C-alpha cells in the first residue's frame, strides 16, 4: 500500500495520548499467563506484535479476554501451559519470539516457533545457544539461528551467563528460563538494558537481585495475578517529540508517557540538542510516568554513542531525521544492533532519507548526519518496518511537498492510530 502525505506550512498544536508501551504490553500477557489467578491489564497496546503474543498464549491453553479498555488473563502458571496443537506464529514480533523461547525452554512439551519473512532473517542463536546450555533441546535453520525453531523443553540447570551484547530481549529470555531452573541463574550485562522484565517480576510478587550489571534469579518462583497499568510508549512518543521540536511554531503535550530510566535516552538526546522540553512527572507506580511538553526549538548537533544506545535503540531512526534539522554534524555510534531489527535500520534510514534530500551517510556502527538540510518530497518506503514508516511520515512535515510512502501499513505493528493522531495535531490550529 502506498500512502501519500502532503502538509503545507504545518504547525503542530494540541495534546496526544500515545498508545501503550509495546515492551510492557508483551510482558503483561506473559506474566499474566505465568501467574496464578486473574490479571487485568489497562492501556494495553493492541498492535499486531502484541496481538501475536496473545495468540501464542491462547494456543497454549490460556484464557485471555479482550474488552474495550482492558485485557483479562486467567493465569495458569508455568505448569498449567499446554502443548500447542499447531505452530506458534509470532508474526513480526522479535520480542515475542525471543522471550517465548525462554519460557518454552523449561516446559515439558514440544513446540515450533515461526514468524513472517522478516523474523526468518533475524538472529536467534544469541538466545538458543544459552538455552541449550541450560538443557533445552532446540533446533532450527542453521542450528537454531533462524526460525522455524523447534523446541522441546524440560529440566533446566542454572548458568552464569555473560551477555555478548546489550539486549533486553536476550536478558529476558534467560530470566524466563532461569525462573524454571533448579537453583540460581546469574546474568551479567555489558550495559544496563531496559528493565521491564525485572520490574514485572517484582510486581507479580517475585524477586530478582541486581548488583551493578549482575542479575541473579532464583528458579521455582510462583507469581500471583495482578493489575497492570501500561504507560504510553516513549518509543511511540519519540516521533511526536521530534516533530514538535523540528516543526516551526509547534507546541505539543504528550500525556502519560513511560519514562523508565532504562528507556529515556530520547529525552536525554532532545535536551542535549537544545530542545525546549518540559517534563511533568507523575506519581511513580510500577513504572515511572510523565507528561511531556515539547516546543519548536533551535537544535544543535551532538555525538550519540556508548551506554546511552541501549536506552534509545528504537528511537534512532527518528533521531536521525531530527539531526537533519540541527546545526552541525551529528554522529551515531555503537548502534550495530540496528542491523538486525525489522530491517537493517542503518541502511534503511540512510537510503530513505537521502531520497528526501538528507545529507547523511552510513558508518559501520551507525551514521553521520549533516545539518541543517532542506528536505523535499519524493517516493520512499517503510521497508515493512513500522519505525521507518512513522519516521518518514514525520519527515513529510518538513518538506512542504508530497511524500509517497510504500508499505505504510507496517505502522500497525506498534501504532495503529498514528496517522489519525498526526492529522489531528496538524489540523488543530
């Protein structure tokens, strides 16, 4: 599907409540299923990825009821999950794939995990290798590197696992397996990654210990059903934060946004670039939440790399667009993980933004963006990647010309209402 966007002299005004956090929505279903009793989730993201997680757990015998404003999971515990009668289809969701493998590793039955064409190209041995070390019987294309992946779980042994890369998905998969192992599993991170899994364990009555970048999880824990309030996804808010900062005369309020300190790299980047951003924090519950007020700003180039990268890996495409409007050369380093997302996001961002006139080049582990650069219209593609699609839609605000976006429907993975929200704030003048 090709979608054409044209905004003439746009000014962004108003307030937006972005959809629920994708990472937390996935985990709310998983922990709700693994707990005993009823879990009620509000603010759940009903995007394609999270619906794939629901589908997988229903296939394992978990009753999950969808209402207008809440999801109710009737948890059965680890022991209550049933062998699926068919393959577990994760769709386009890497989070579902990797975390599900950690859960399946300890379950005494056989299952096969498949996904779409994009998932079939994404590396899984980072997860399957340590799960094999713990005792799971796993096979797949290239020895478990790619889906379809066959897994027969069972008795697991704890390990001390030094993570080769900073990945919350990898960490979470080993945590789920460790919860089923006999003894204590230790995970050592190279950099602290998003901690939604650890917070969720505690919220559901479990425990996990952290000493610096060293995590210890005891096996055999039992969880009880809870109420989960999913905050707005900062990775979705990032697109409107960038738009508000870059489009002249704009002033936007984003409400109830999750500002978990392991996910707030976008806020740090905006402040360093000189954006006019005001943070109104709210009472902290399981996850910290804030209202964010962004106004159009004079932006300056910065260097982005090192320990901040895990805190904003999903926001880098929109940060690259923002950098095209900043004074100077912005450098993004240490972002190799972008190569194995829904697309190779380094190449995708560089090639698609060049079509609109950006002065941008790829590097081995990131990119360099020279600004400010006037952007123009053109025909571009999301490449089936929701974050590339939304980034290009925001880019259209800066061109003053028509931008045609191929495969725009990919945005439904994380933000089905993105376009209607964008049109609301551009027409509210």
